[in-house]
C-alpha cells in the first residue's frame, strides 16, 4: 500500500508522520526546535536549525515505519500560521524566523487600533491585525530594522520555508496567503491591503499562490540526502496548520465547527459565503469560493502546561525519569476536584486573550482550603470557557450542525465531557492523534491522485469517532459559572492596563 508523509511544525516541536493511504498512522518522529528570546516580547528560532531538525525527524520516521522511502508517494507540510520567515533576494534566510508567539509589534497594533487601520483592514481583508500577523511584524521591521526590511526578497510562512528546503521552489497556498494581504472578496492578494499597513513596496515579495494539494515540486538531491526521502518524491503545497487540523479530523466542511485545544484556542467553521466580523478572521479555506472563519486567541492548553511547569515540577521530573505520564499521575487529583463544588474561577489569559495582549490571567475565589487539584480543575474550566467565548461568536454568524474537537486536551475524556457540558452540545472526537499532520498528508495524497480532493480523503480514511453528549445538570451549572466568568472579565478590562504599568513604575501618571 502506498504511504504519505505529513510534516507538522509547531511552535516548539517539529514532527514527521507517515500514514498508509487508508489513514493508518505508521510512525511519528519528533524533534524539539529551540526558541530564542533576544528581547522582551521577541520569540524567534533559527531557520537552518528548524530545517535540520525536521530533516532528522523525517529520517527517523522512515526508519520507524518499517517501509521503504520509495513507498512514500507524496509529501506535504503544515506549520504554525502567521509569524514571519524571510528570504533575501538570493533566497537565503534573512535573520531568524519569527514565531506566532511574538508580540514585539504590540505598540504598532495599539496605534493601528486607535486610528483607521483596524476599520480599513476589516473592510478589505476580512480581519483586524494582531501582534504576530505578518502585517504587524513587517511594519515593526520597517520601523525598527530598516536595513533588514530593505533586503527582503521573499515573505514566507513557516511551512513555505520547509517546502523551499524540500524542493527549492517558492510559493504558498490559499489558506496561508490570507493571513494578512488578501481581499476577502476576491481571495487574492490586494495592493490596497499592503497600502493600509504601509507595506506597498512589498507586493512583489509575496509568494505565488496555489491550491494546497497542487504539487509544488519534487524532493531535491540535497533534501533527499538529509531526510532519507527518495529524490523526485512529489511535494504538495500544504496548508496553514489551523486548516490542516480541521481537515485531519474531518472538520473542514460547511457547518462543522472545528475546535483545536492546543497552545492556541482555535475555533473555526467553513462557509460558502464570506461573513466579516471583528470577532473572527474571515480567511480563505482550501478551495476557491470557500472561507475559513477563525475565532482564535493564545489562551488554551498553554495555560495548563504553564501550571504543570510551575507547580508540578517534581512530579514532572519523576515521571520523565521513570517513563510515566504526568497527566495520569494528576488524573486522581483532577477527578476528585471535578466531583465537588468550587468557588475558583480562572481567566486563562497568561499568553493572550480575546481582549488583546494587555489582559492577564487570574484566579478568582481562591481560599486556603483549596488544593492543587481544585486549581487544576479551574484552569481546565477556564480554558473551555475561553473556547466557548469564540464558539458563541461563530454560532451567531454561521449555521453549525456539528462540533468536532482535536488537540492535546481531546485525549482526556473528562476534559472532552467538560467541552460538551460547557458548550451544551454534542462534541465528536476522532481516533486521529496527529490531525494536522494527517491534514497535510491528505493534501499530498490528493496531489498525486490517491484522493479526489483532500476533503474526500478525510471522508475515505478510517477514522473512528466517539461522541460526547452534554449532561443537562452540568450544563446548567457551567452556564451560571460562565456568565460570572464573563462579567468579572468585563470588570477587569479597565484595570489590566493599570496592572501592566505596575511593572514599569516610571510610566505611571
């Protein structure tokens, strides 16, 4: 049976996953990719190091698969969206890649929001800019590093850099092209969009756009030596990881609301008509004439990971040493906390929020008799409440017939049940552990004719599904708690800027 390789590059780990054409996962290999933070709010990584780590992961995945490299009929990448990966006119990396965790452009975005840029951008691009959008980062470079800005030859996203390393070709797909500079009506690049951000001189640096399943090139001899792939293996364009995750769980369809509970709170629904609202990004879906409406914030399981890193370090070290699972170790504490009432509410705004990057996280209602399990329960509840904020916005704008969930949190049945109860709707999970990588592999398969389309491939592969139904009593309780959670957040809005100034006394009025 032919196999397919999906590459999934996240914010900390790059993965290579090999699938049979029926969707069976044969192997997965991971490599951590170090981040650097040279300045406050700057989050970067070495582009050459990213490629080497990815190549090493591919080589290991091939070895683990029990198949020959010749059995891999096509490859496609996906990676974290937004951020910035630049090449100069000689097609060499122009400084480090900038991750979507970067917030150096915060002051620029604040200035844009106070003027007309937000309104103009929403009217043209179908979205308002955020701190890690290519528009904001490029504007920051133009203002703060004009020499680097002046040497820009090609503006790429992360997965487009990996495609270039594999094939030597430069380009992007429709989903990635729409992160800043497309007109939502035409779904094509717009000179007016660049003018809005003061970036009109970069139009020729934008990569050409193709379908996610179009074959972009073949694995070069150099890439084959590094990865173990066969020279000439077809490489499809690939897609933005938000769309890839939805595709890989069968959720890139009209009327399906796809939730990814990962580092970011990602909530998306495909539509056959564009609908613009400041609460979501109206971006391109995989196919022309379809739109992917994304309501997101960096406020999902990154909060849970922070809690574990901060308050469970000894247990982490122990489970890492003996090969155990920290999540299983803590399951008893969480289960006990879930069975009893609690006054604790948690706003999961440690790294960002629907209110912007000025918001901060908080525990409310914490008392001396609470323990770590109670706090963990509140963190999980806060994460799901934040998803509900975005889901409610999308439900107001689009007809939703089904909700699907993926991401690290979807592996915990109690967490999935909490989603169903908080959203007061059935929630479906699939057997796919690596949804984004499978989404990329489906594009690769469609590119070489194994599937008619990536979406058809998602319907063909053998994903098993499990549906969680809401418990009415729990839904009623969560609804009351969510209402209070929202009212407290609204009250805190005016105080968050004051709290931020506490760290910079010289800026106080």
